[in-house]
C-alpha cells in the first residue's frame, strides 16, 4: 500500500510539472496516467530483472526501455486481450502456428 501511495504521489508531481511546462493541449489526467503507466512499467521490468537475475549493470537499461515502451506495451496488451475475448481460438491458433 505504501508503494502504491508513492507511485500516485510521484505521478501527480510529474503530471503537474508536465502540465506547467507544456502547452494546454492535454489534461492533467492524461499526464497523470502516462506517468503512472511509466512507473508501473518500470516496477514490472525491475521485478522481472530481479526474477531473472539480470546483472545490475544491465537493469537500468532494461528499465529505461521498458518505461519508454510502456504506453505501446500496455496498448498492445489491451488489444490482445480484446481480440482474445472476441475469438480465443483464433488468437491461440495464431500463436501456436509460429
């Protein structure tokens, strides 16, 4: 619970700074959720690196790339979930045939 609160506070701070520095094309909520997604991705990649015992010198690179790819990664997982919910057999066959 403490880590979740820290994630939210960091995301709100990052969103407030981004909102202040950029033109008013996006809302606070947009920046907040972008920062929250990036933090969640960094946490997940860090956990995976720890599980796979990746060397300390390489972890920062993996975390950086995972954070940079976070919006695309989560959008892809969301699209995969939607396709799977519509036609699970077709999705399984596509992954099984390769």
